[in-house]
C-alpha cells in the first residue's frame, strides 16, 4: 500500500515497531536513510524529531517499505536478532555530498578509532540484568575508554591530559553511578564530562602543562593537530563530535549546549579554517579519515577499571574527611570565641564639658605608659619602704 509523503510521523514506539517489522537493525536503517545510527536511535527514543529531507526519507521508508519477512500470526513471534549484532563500520558523514566518496583508512584497519566498536549481546556473553554495579562500570569503561582517550587527545593535544580527563570523567561517573546507570546514553554522559575536563581553561596554569608536548612524528599529522588546537574550544569540540565521532547536527548542538543554528555556524567556520590550511579536508569523509589517523598514531594506555574505581573512592574518602575536619575546626573556633568573649560591656568615660564657665571635673582616664610603670614600681617598693607613721591619741 502506498501512502502520501505527507503522512504524519508515527509516535516513537510505533517507529521502532515499524522498523523491526522490516527486519532491519538501526545501523541498516540508518544507511538507507543516509544518517548515523545515533540519529535513528534518537528519533526512535523521541529525543529529537526527524526533519528536512532526511526526515522525509525516514518517514517514507517507515510507511511505504515492504517487510522482508511476514509477521507470524496465531503463534509466538520468533526472537529478533539484537540491534548491535552488525560489525562496526567507519562513521560516514550525514551530508549528501559525502555519500559518493568511500573512505579507505590507512591506519585504522577499516574501523573508526574515534568511536567505541559496536558489540552484540552474544559477544558480551553476559546478562545485563545480573551485573553488579562494579561489573557494569567496568564493562562501560572497557567499552568506551580507547575511543574516548583518542577524542580527548584531539581536543587537548596532550597525551597525559587525555588520559587524565577520561579517568576523572569515569571517577565522577562512579561517584554518581545510579544516575549514570539510568541515563539513556551513559557513554555520552561520560564523554561530556571528559570533554569538559579536557577543555578547562585553568590547565594552562599547571606547572607540567607549561612544558611543550612532543609533536606527532608525521608532518601531516603535526599540521592537522596544530590547526585543530588553534581553533576556539567550542569549534574544536563541534568538529570532533560531528566529523570525528559521527553525531548528527542536533545531537552535536545538544552535547555542546548550543542551538542547532549556532552549532552549524561553528561547524561551517571550523571547516573554512581547516580547508584554508589543508584544502584536501574540505571533503567531510577525508576529514573524518584524517582525524581517525591522527588519533590512531598515539598509543594511549589508560588505567585499569579497578584502579579508576579505587581512585574515585579514595577521592571521596579524602573530601569526606576534609569536610569533617573543617566542620570540627569551625565548631572549635566558635566554641573558643564564645568562651573568651566578654560577657558585659563597660562604656568608656566621656570627656567633660564646660558649663557656664565652670571647668569640667577631671575624670579618671587611662594611664599612660609612664604612669603605669610608675604605679608598678610603687607597688613593688611599697612593702620594702619605711613603716607608715600613724597619729596616736593622747
């Protein structure tokens, strides 16, 4: 049955059911539409609505495509294959002009190194519902860390800062693990935290960051890294997310906390700057390939998951003890102040005033240093002086 292209967009649950009725995974459906798998996942979850030509193509494929397998009736449906059972492929740009170019990575081995590999449930061989919090955290860390370290290296240009940013992001995730575990995209949560730490402006004041970082060995990689590091941090982050990780424009805008037009403007200006220095990077797929090659040249080895969890717990214990010590010190200082503070107030004697020509009476006032010394001397010498003569009655 053929429908009009103006058919209203089905609700998110219906979109997922329609795609599954065609026996297509999110990656396969994304290739037919010409977008990334993350975009299809966002559309099905209701986070972002499809729009533009891609949105029209998406609605048309949902409503007009013929299912490859008929739905069984009167019996139990056979279990469908998991959506992540397809091997990962290099991330392709969502731009129509870039679809005709097929990248051929030289150092990435046919797989994007700026994005975690897609794994199936059979490959994991574990039931997610039976995992302990530590096991779930270790699985997320092992899954995301290799690609995330390379992404933060492109943002900062420093190897030690890239490893530190990822470790601090996962330490923060372990501190807030109930919140992260319930998040729709835990990897995106950790990625945003790592990017914030890597792009923090106060790193320039640290002593070890004042020393220059050894540049990459290849001249082309050095030039590309130099151009990236001269971009403003928001532009650099937008380029890494859009051209490196493969997010679409609305997701890139949401992660950079900007509007979609602002993210598009940043991306356009960044592309102009890159193309001015390196004209071959005007092709989005070539830019993605070069970013992947630049990130893959550095062998960045992060810490093991138990070390990150132990570091997070040590940091939490340290700050807890510091807060307790500060509270006790504040209570002690307050108690000492209350104990030594005077309980009454003695107002000073006001100076006298002349009234009707009568001079004021001299009121006792504070003694000078010389008078106090004389008083002390007299008090000390009085017992040793002559006896006082007292008049006797007759």
